[in-house]
C-alpha cells in the first residue's frame, strides 16, 4: 500500500530529467498565439498614446485658461423707446415700433468678442408682437457697448383677451413685456478664434405708456442669462 502512494519518480536521461509535455498528444486545448500577443501589445500602446494626448491637451487648456482668465460677457436691456404700440380699434391687430438699447459688456483684458449678429424678440403675455436684429460687429477688450435694436411688428393678429389686456396696460401706463435676446458670437485672442457659440438673455421688463409725461421709460427689469455653455 505504501508503494502505491509513492510519487512517481522522474526518469534520468543522460544526467537530465524528463519532463512530460504540457500539451500531450490528443490534447485539443488552444496554445497561446503569438499574433494575439502582438494585438494585445498594440492595443496597450494605442491606449497609452491616447491617454498621453488627452493629458497633454488638458495641461494645454489649463495653461491657456490661466493666461487668459476668460470671463463671461454680460448682456442686458438698458433702455426702451416706444414709438408705437397700438391695437387697432375693432380688431385684434397690433402694430409695434420699439427701439431697445441692448448693453453688451466684455470684461476680458485679452479677449476680443466678434458678434455674428444679435436677434431680439418682444412678447406680450406670451405672444410675439415684434422682432429685430443687430448687424455683426466686433467688441474690443474691456469694453461696454450699447447697441440699438429696432423692433418692428405690423398687423400682428393676437387673441381677443390679449388685445384687451394690451389696451388696458397702455391705459394704465404699465406695460409688461418680455424681451428675448439671442446672441451669436465667438472669442478671439491674437489671430486665434473659437467656434461660434450662442447666449440667450431673457428680460422681463415693465414700461410706461408713450402718452405718459416724459414718454415711455423702463419702470422695472429682471434679466436672466440662458445657455452659453462655452463660459
């Protein structure tokens, strides 16, 4: 019984030991492939290269940000001039002639802002009663510019409740309006520039009637920035 439990002895072959084949004849297990090893090595090299590129781009972006210190531009409606805001008697047609003073502030010391255009729309109780645009222009560094946006609307048909509310607001000399400003711009520093991005600003304003003493003027304003994820 002791001889059965004795471990097999290795055969001596001219001073060397015989080691059985790891893959005996008839063993169908797959042997390691040199091609597969090369593919794995290439994949590891590719991943390492991509990580190095991403790391380098991140460092470059951080350096550029530290040098430029970009600050978001600011936009608001500074003033309003109403030349006409009339509801035709006996109908639901509205004629609008408004000039908005839109204030654009670039607080950056090393960045110029190039505008592809500014589009503005005016709403009363959710109904658009006029729209207008400002031509493209370039704003220098550390600059505040007030541009005029003419808002026009001719024969805009509104609902009967909206027409009645607009007449009452004009009579009370307290007209609630919503101004939606859509800015298309890109930033420049030296000869380099970014892609175009958009910024939206929505201002809820209240203005007096053009027939009031001193004419129409802004009574209150509440502006909120929307979009502009670049900043």
